[in-house]
């Protein structure tokens, strides 16, 4: 079977320095539909290195999250590490014991569900409506989820946009901010959000997000412009049929 309609974050490595250096990873976004399209002309088994993340440091090159389609059509992800040895003439050969191949880290999605969610009838007369999309794959098998006000939503729907990260907090892009706010709760996955109307939901609001069944709860840890260790406001949405 080919991939679902989830989105995956992958990167193309670019090297613009003289060794020793660390290759930088330039982020690009590919949908799984693009991966399927690229694979359509091939007969399994095959690999798709163009959709992996390439990084380099010193004599080592690493490709992570390489999609590999097996002979049965199943898709697995693997990481490959290559280490090279340079001789006096500048020729490169693979070091002993390389390449090393390992299964990529399992994608961490928690219990979040993509779809259209409706807020309580007591808030904005029931017209707080949002759409949740994801997951996208980030570093270490963590996933990224996004939210946006849906069609027909009230102009003051909150949050109007949001992004949160599912995985170890230490690997999150906002780990330092969560720590600085004094937040210690493990009940939430953290991210950032924005909205147009309320001080607890302005641009770059620090949020915590959790899901139980079909209910999605979003808590604001910001009362603009200050972050706090405990939620300042929260709202619960329910997945629409």
C-alpha cells in the first residue's frame, strides 16, 4: 500500500562551506501524494532518497526518514549513515563498518485527529469552528499538527491559527520558552497560536493542546505579552461528524 494523505516534512541538504563544516538542512514540505506520484513509475522494491533529510558533518553523511517501498508495496522508513576515509590524494572510500542502516524513529502522533471541530454553543453562539491538519513529520519522529479557523467560523474564533508539536518536549522548537515560563505539566503538548480579538490569544500565544476521544482542548499560557506557568484561558472543541 502506498502512503496516506498525511504531510511529511523533509529537507534537502546544501553545503556552502569548505570542510570542516556542517551541512545545513534547508526545509521543504512534501505531501505524501507527491511521494506516491514519484514512486508510480517504479516497480517495488525501491527507495526514495529525494524525500529524505540529508545532513553532513566532517567525514559523515546521514540520510534520515528514507521512504522505502517493499516488494509487497508496504512503506517503511530507514536512516542510513555513511562515513568516508580520505587518502593522501584526496580519494574517498567508505570506512569499515559503513554504511549503517537502522529503522527510523516511530512517528509520534498521540491521540490527535485531523478534521473539523466545533466549539461550545455558549462561545460565539456556536460559531467557533476550526480545522485540524496533520501530522507532519519533524525531527526524531515527532509530529507537527496545525489548526486554522474553518469556513463559516466567527471572526473572533480562537485560536485562529495554531501549531503544536507531539514528541519529547526537549526536542520541541519551543522547549526553551516553555521552560522559561515555568511550565512543568506533562498533560499538554505545546505550541504557538494566534488570534485577532482576545489578549490571551494574540499573536505568538504559548499554548498547550490535548485530545481525549473526539474532544480537543487548547489552553493559553499567555496573557499578552507575558507567558505564565498555568493556563490563562482554554477552550474545548468537538470533532464534527
